[in-house]
């Protein structure tokens, strides 16, 4: 991962390349929005190019989420637990897809 070279105006600590983080978040959003549409294009034929591509979707999802969490943690450690100042929820997690009403609030 490329790092920012600190100068006299920056805080000490790790300065990850946030452009990579933004690009990964873009990939994550496009994956979420495209996944259902791609699934609708799948066929039952032996050679299904969409199915072949979608087999990697879950691994890519985990990679992006893990990379984003690591980057956020590095920034939070550098900035003295900056994220704890936000006392709001940032999303919801459906813990059981067979019961979509079973939702857990997520915070930072």
C-alpha cells in the first residue's frame, strides 16, 4: 500500500493512501448494485460466463471489507480514536435473511 510522505504539517503516524480506499468503496457499491442484475443474466448452460464471474464476488466483497476495516483502524489509531466521537449508527445488519425484520444497528 502506498503511503503519504509526512512533512512538518502532518501528524505523525501511518498515512494510508485514501484514494485506494475510495476506489475500493466504489467497487463495493457497484458490486452491490450490479449483483442482482448480473444474477438475472445467468443461464443454465454448461458454460455460463456470468456465473463464472460471480463465483469471485464473495471473495472480493470480503477483501474490500477487510481492507477498508484495516485502513479505518489505522487512521483511527493515528487520530486517537477519532471514530468514537460519532455516537450515531452507520447502518443495519440483517442477522437472519429468512427473517428480514431481525435487524442489528451498526455503529462505528
